[in-house]
């Protein structure tokens, strides 16, 4: 059982945290037919490309600052009830533009939700702006320039998500340079839908302190050693990986092997209801299915706080709370 353990999360896409029941409420509110993406109370998708389309369709159901405030508040409150002290949500200001409210209103809504959850439960939250790989490097640079203005205090990092099999990380190096110069923390989705070379690509061209997923580094022993030696933190999401068939089952998942090799690993939910998981369940899987001890799991939570994109005073306070 892990209910008694404190928890921290570095990797959850906020639109991907919307439960189907909430998506249905939003669909009714905006008179949208969601029969193609929700069946019997669950999201419907067949493979990664289809998942991304389903994700975008769900994101389209959140259209106002208030919608985003409620989504963030509901998600973080649920995390806090499960003993979570810290959460970084991955956000996409490009989406604010797509739905017409603009990036600022989108981030204002999410910030309000984070603050409301903190006021109620004490959970600390931050936002990581993501570039969308399949939208290409030009759009990415625009988004990075926007992130670099740092107008929203809770934005502390930059990520690259989307279709990993498109483009090379070098194409996004300028966007990451802009973010690094602005003092944002850097992380990149790699080693999820593409192999070890993709993780190497991210490390060589951007040198992020964290890799989102990174689990397919296991295909290359030298790379695993490099990750361990350089102290790169892996935001692993086992439930997501099994759901997307990156690995056929938890017994084949490399979390244990990466941990044993000395890699700094953390537990995350990615897009919880899409993958029939939650942060609490990821902790349970690590404990009950993968056999990690409470001490080992607490070590992962500590790693998450050590690698969090927060100011040092907040980090010290969070570490003391563990
Ligand atoms: N697991 C994932 N990988 C890449 N991009 C994503 N966007 C939302 N979830 C994602
Ligand atoms: Zn992700």
C-alpha cells in the first residue's frame, strides 16, 4: 500500500488529466458531439497517433479561463487528497490560441486553479509550457519566446511533446536556447515512441536536466550509463507506457533496471484517465507490481522534488515536508 506515502509529480498534461465525466459535462456545455471519443464512460483511441487526436478533441472542450481554472483545481485537489505535495502540469498556450481565448487567458485560468488548490490543500503547483513537436520548429520558437517573457509566475519550464517520430531535437535547439537563457527548466519527451537514439538526440542537442519518459534508453547500455553518470532525471510513466504498448506489460517495463543502473527516476501519470491510471495508481504499481520498497519509492519522490523546476526556498520547504 502506498496511500500513506507522500507523493510528487513532474509530468502530467493538464488536458490529459480531464476525466471522461468532466469532458461529457463540457461537451454538453458547448453542444459538442463526443460519441466518437468517449464510449461507455472511457476515452476511445487505438494507437499513439489516434491518442493524440483524441487528446486534442478533449482539449477542444475547454474553452474559457474558468474551464481551465476548474480543470487545474480539480486535478490538483485530487492529487493532494492522495498525499501529493507537488505537481508540475504540462500546459500548451498554443491551445489557448486555437480555442480563441489566447495564451494569456489560458495561463491565467490555469494559474487561478493552481492557486485555488493550494489555498484549499497546500499542494504546490507549477506549469511547464510545452512545444508541440509535430507543429514544427517555427511554431516552437514562437512559443519559446512567449514562455521566455515569463509573465506568469507559475511557469517555470519548457518541454517538447507530441509526435516524437517527427523532426530531430536539433530542429528545436534554438527554442530551447531561448528558454534556457530566460532561466526556465528544460525537459524533452524522448525514448517513448522512438528508441534510445531519440534520448541521445535530446541530450546531445539540448542537455535538459530531465527527460520526459526516457525509458527506451534501456535499448542502449552506454546511454543508460550516461544518464546515470550525468544525473539526468527520468520522468517515467509506466501506466502510460503499458497502455500505449511501448512495453507489453509491467513485468517487461524497464523501471527496475533503470533504477538498478543508478538512473534517477520519478513516478508520473502522463494523461491519467486516457491510460486508466492516476498518480496514486502509479505509486501502487511501483510498490505492488514492480516490488519497490517504501524507501525506494520515497527516494523517487525525493528525486522529483530535487529535480523540480522551483526556486530553492520552495524546494527546501518541499523536501522538509517529505
Ligand atoms: N504521452 C505523450 N507523449 C507525447 N506527447 C503527448 N501529449 C500528451 N501526452 C503525450
Ligand atoms: Zn507526456
